[in-house]
């Protein structure tokens, strides 16, 4: 029986200690993976493996003693292979198993996991500000989490956005797909666009569409522009530090997409009201947000626990920075989204059964 199962079936001091001990080992793994991710150690090792500590240190431009300790830890925790653990430390050769290459190095892969670890580390860096916010009732801005959080948030959604959003998800929604392939070319806004992957995915799938990405975070817009340039769609996608309530955006768009952002908004009803005004006649809004349980459960499943973790460490504090605030948090139930949309003046609020991902739920809104 796992420590987690023991906690649920028969609470005891011992089961809690076992659970937290196991969680602490996991936390150390996440931090060690962060070191390997940020310093390019996995990539360097994959390029020259099997490699000694000295070879990896030279490849990644780090200190050889630190390289050796990291390699030994990674082998001890079962992430790296080592050819002969009994050999002298400087002679041991390490390799990254082929099965781990995609999760750790391929940001487009559905099994990419390094960005999740990056976001956890960003939360840890912000803990002093979080403690102060909890005491005062204030907020913690996205800038307090640093570039790691902004980048990780984009990269966490990147696999499904570049892999299936334009090729499978949008084509499965007839009213949206039909407008995106029709003439005259559709104009689409990506509100709270972050690093821009939704805009890039739509531009790739529908070459005639004109995309505009909106975000209030300067670093996100810089990343989005760089990502669009690398993807070869910068001529069809623009990104700007811009509010959805900008009068110049009124009645300009056939489709607005909001990807995993409504729960972060301090004033979701006001933003959705502005988004409604952005639509041309017949326009629609597609929202993707967390696939939470319909009603609270306790103990909850792993996905719900993950959402609550990010809610108390990131999403709720980010929304608490304004007054008044809806203070939604990551765990936004479908009923809450419907209420926000109705209050914003949307007559049609449809929760889509398909398409659906393991972690997200989609909603289609129309005035």
C-alpha cells in the first residue's frame, strides 16, 4: 500500500510521516531535475553519452565536482544509468535512458514534464512574498515568480496546443472550424495569450486567419514574439501589451480564445464583458480551463490536488492583487464559469463534451 493510500484508509502519525518523507524525496528530485534542465545537463549528456563527469562538465561549462555529484544523485534516484558504479568516481560513465529523452528534452512531446518542475520551483522562489500575502490579504504578481513561471506556463500547454489544438480540437467544433476556413479570412484574438502557443497553433492550421495576441505581461509578449518568429508565422500573428477593453478592439473579431486564464483573472466578469464586445456579429468565444471536479471532493484525486496546489501557491495570489477581486483560484467549477459568462452578457454558454483533454474542459460562448 502506498503512503498516500494509507493516509486515506487509516490516518495515523506514521502514515503522514511516510507520505511527507516520500514527498520530500520527490521534491528533491524536482529540484535536481530543475538543475539539469536549466543548466543544459540532460541535453549535453544526451549529445555525448555515455559520459564521465569531466566530459559532461566540459560540455555544459560547469564545475566538474558539481557535475559528478549531480550525476551520482541522478543515478541513485534512478533517472540516469551508470555503467559501473564500483569504478572510481572519475571513471564512471553515465547515460540518459532513451525512454526519458522525450519527457526531459522535447518540449513539443505530450509527455514533456520538465516545465511542470520549473513551475514548482518558481512557486518555491516566491514563498516569502506568498507568506506576506497570506498575512495581509494582498496579492503576489506574476513578476514575483520570475521568468521560470512565465516560460513554464507556456511550455506546459505547448504540447497539446502545437500538437492537437489546430489539427484536432478546433476542427471538431463545426461552427469555429467553418468560420476559420471561410472567406473573408477570419480575425481571431488570443486573450491572455501568454507565450503565444495558441496563436501559433491557429496560424499554422489556418493560414488565411489573422491572429492578434493580447496580454498585459511584457515578458510574456516578448516570449510570444520570439516563439512566433521561430515558428515562421510572425507575418500572420501580432502580439501586443493590450487590454481586452481597448476600444479599438470592439467588434473586430470572429473568434476569441482564452486558454487556461479565466480562473486567473481578478475581474473575470468585466474581462468577459469586454471580450463579448470584441466580437463581430456571429462571433464566438472558446475558453479552455482546468478540468476540475464538478463538485468538491475530499480526499480528491491527483489532478484535483495538483490544481489546488497551484491555486494556493500561484493562481489565487495572482488574482488577489486587485481590489475588488473575484478570487476564483485554479479550482474553478463549471458552474462558476457559467455564472461569470452569464453575468457578462453571454446568452449561450455551452460546456463541450468533445473535444476534451485529460486536464482541460472547453466552453463555447456566444452573445
